[in-house]
């Protein structure tokens, strides 16, 4: 038997199957477990580690689902070759449909409701390739160097135009700063914002941003939410001067902040001479009612720092995001962070410039909005039909995820049962600064990367898993 000796902590909050999964995944990624290595049988490993067969089986299922191992008929489980791992990452079988593969390659049909996946099958490959090629051929000096520190000037102009047309934001290209993803943007901001280092955040709020702020030495002041988003009354009492919010689609609970509260929030910033960081990460994907303008569009005193990303509207893999800085902060940026190189590849920036200028981006968004809207409708219908009164739905008005409240149950048990039925579902606990405050019955389902058929099938499996 190959050597599998993880140190499993039975006292930890992290379930044993997850600890085992993470250990094995690490061994494969680091090459300690190699292509064609055969994993011990479930019986052998559970006896060896003194854990239940269920624990080992669930860890193996997850490895299968994520393409790290494959099952060979009547032979056992084997580590996948590295090239196949790479392909599995680019085309995760759990989130793609219609990809013909050899049956021996097929993992069991796990359906992955991972938040962050986007639709790839309708990606405008031809147009994007053309933009990349044209960019490569035409602007060589720009493409092969470091590029403009603030970001490609033409692309910044296109973004300014887009923001005005789609979000009502009025800004100049000079106020726009590009970077490689929202977390990179936030780490720059954390270096720019005035001391003291406290930042108020929605509780719950986006873990990806909170972690960066904390790692950059900022203290987080968690502000509770009320029915419509962040509680401005609590914010006023907190003493904070900077707040990070997701007003157009609260992450992860999905509220949309009404205009009255937006005005109160702006008023708070004006009185404090503080800053609001508005993360407008998926405003393109609103399925009910009229689009509402960004908070930045109402900002008459230049106190809102606006963050945008191409991760939802285009592709996470492009690693392209931007911020719109108030005039004063833009000057500060240029004087204090001037020495920083641009983090986004000039080639990607130039290609995106073309993609927007040619109108491909606008038409891609129109297409994607329809497609996600349709998936969203299928998801809601399936939940109503299959899970009915046994679950509550939270945050169903926009975006690419929603939460389920599976009354009286615990997310740990629900995730585990789902996995046993070939569905990967998620507990949203990490988005709470105080994790114990997350209702244990919440489950997070992302649907951006799943076809309608997979969504239907996934929810049917969840009914079987949760309410047999
Ligand atoms: C609240 C929020 N902001 C921003 C992002 C996008 O981050 P990035 O630009 O790093 O892909 C996400 C994506 O998951 C998100 O949930």
C-alpha cells in the first residue's frame, strides 16, 4: 500500500473527511502521490487511520469529483496524470456538460454548485482570440513592456464609457486604476486609505476582501445587516471612517439597498469625511425590476471608491478589475504608489480594449444575462418543486448564487449527505467574521457554471440526499 499518513485532528471543527481530502489533494499536487499510484481501498485506509469508512469514502468522492483521481473498473482508484489534472482544471467535468470523454476518465457525475464558476460553453472564443491576435500584432512596444502603470489608457476610456452607460457613474479615465482582481485592488487601497486602520464591513461580508484587509493590518469592524443591507445606524455608532459595502447585491445574503438607505450611507460619509468602498461585483446580473444605478452615481461629494471586476461579466481567468478613485485619492495614489508596476498583462488589457470597442463585450453581457436568468429561473423552480416548504431561499433576486435555509438541519451534515449523492454544496460560514453567528442551516449554491439540466438534476439529488 502506498504511504498515506495524514495527521487527522479529531478535535478540529474541520470534518475528518475534509482533512483527509485536503491532505490527499496536497500529496497529488506536490507530486508525492504520482500518476497511476493506486490509492488504498476504503476498507484498508479506514482501518489504518481508525476512521469510519464513510470518512474515507467521502474524501475519495471529492477527489474523484475534482478530477484528482479516477476509478478503473474492478481495479480501484488511481491518481490522474498531471496533464489530465491540468485539463480537468480548465474543463472541470463536474461543471461542464456535453464534453465527450472516455468512460474510464469520467468521474462519478458530481454536480458542483461552486460560487465563482461562470459559463464557459458560450464564451465568445472566436472574437476574443481575434482581439488577442490583433493586440499582439499591432501594438508591440506596449504589449512587450510593462505597460502604463495605471492601466491601458484606451481600456480605461472604454471602462469610463461603460460605467456611465450601464451604472450611471460619471468619471474620467484618469480616475480609473486597473489591477489583477479585486483582492489586488483592495491591497492597494489598504495602502492608500488614511490611518487609523479600521475598516467597517458588512457582517456577513465577502471573505475574499476581509482577509486581504486583515492581512494588510486593518482592523475589521463588523456591522450587522438589517432587512435592506448594512445598518447605517450601527455604522454611525461604530466610529469607523471607512466602510466596505456591496449595495447593489449584498454578498452573500443578496439584499439590494434601496435609494433611501444609499442616501443615508452617503450622508454618513460626508459627515465623517470618510470613504465608502463600493464593490459592484455582479451588477450586470440583475433579473428582476429595473437596473439601479451604482451608489457612486449618487455621490456628489466624491466619497465613494468604486470597485468593478470582469470576473463575473467576462471570465475570472482574465484577472482584470478596476477601481474608480475620487479625485483626491487619485492624486494620492499617483504620489504614493507611483512606483508600482501594473499587475495586469498589457496583452490582456489591449485585447480587452478591442473587445469592448468592437461592441463584443456589450453583446456578451446581454447574452450572459439572458442565459444566467434562465438558469436562475430553473434553479428557483427546481427548489420549489423538489424542496418546497422544507427550505427557505435567501437572496434570489440577482447574481450567480443563492442561499438555502434548510430548516433545523446543520450545514455540515447537509454538505456531507449532498456529497454522498454526488452533489458538491457549500457552507457559507467563512463569510461571517464571527463564524458562530452564521445560521448552521445555511447552504450556499452557486449556479454560474451549471447547465439547466445539471441544475435540475442537482436539486433532485439534494432532495434525495436531504429528505429521503
Ligand atoms: C463580493 C465579491 N467581490 C468581488 C468578487 C470578484 O473578485 P475578483 O475580481 O478577484 O475575481 C467576488 C467574486 O467572487 C465577490 O463575491
